[in-house]
C-alpha cells in the first residue's frame, strides 16, 4: 500500500512521467522501499482510475506526465496523519544474523566483511547526497528539508549497520574449547 503514497508524495513535488517517477523512486526511496517499473506503472493506472492523479500531458510514443489531484493530496495527507506506521523492517542481513552459528568461521568473516563494506559504502553515498543538500543544491523548500531528514536517517542507519557488522566479527559463535587438566 505504501507504493501508492510514495508515488503521490513524489507527484506532490510536481508533474512527472512514469519513467521519471521510477527514476526518482529508485534515487530517493530505492533503498527503503524498492519498486520496479511494472509495479509503478500499474499503481499509476490505479491512482488515475481512482481520481487521485490525472494525465497532465501526453508526449511522443505515448509518454504520459501525471499530476496529483486535490483528492490525491488529501489521500496522502490522510495517510501521513491517520494511518498507523508499519515499523516492520524486512532486512535479509538481520534475518541471516540469526543463523550465523551455522556458518563456517571463515565464511562468516568474509560475509561480515562484505556486509560492513556494503553498509559503509551506502552510508558514504548518503553522506555525499546530504552534503549536496546542505550546500543548497536542491533549494531550501519544505520538500528539500524533508528529503534531508530522510537522507540523514539513511546515513545513520547504514553507518550503524556497518559498525554492527564490524562488531559482529568480534563475537565468538563457536563454543569455547575446554582443556582437560
């Protein structure tokens, strides 16, 4: 259900085509809520049928630019205000951590090295994006400030997950060996 509100939120910034929305979704929201082109186009059709968006223009090869209607703005505002937040995190990295005890020590170390590297690189990407926002490259609108808040969450989350992976390497998972005296 949140894909629709992600699309409505992006359309609140201004009209966009399905292609532009897919690109923006991937750029801005991809790491927290991935969406593929077919799902985006299907949702845009549903939103249009429900009167929450409308086609603003149609270009060459049937490219449509959509804009949000007043009903769409009301729907996204109601979602933000009235809908309980789903705090469920579906992270395969954390699911796998429940079963680290099944891995060979060398495999686990390699895995955690890869996890630490992935999360550190993701944090660095978010930090670069945050710096661009802080330099004012995207303006100082309420949308830009909201995006900066979301980017900071990405920075902190990925930095913390990188630290977690490094820490996890220090936790002994095999039972200590005992020596008979």
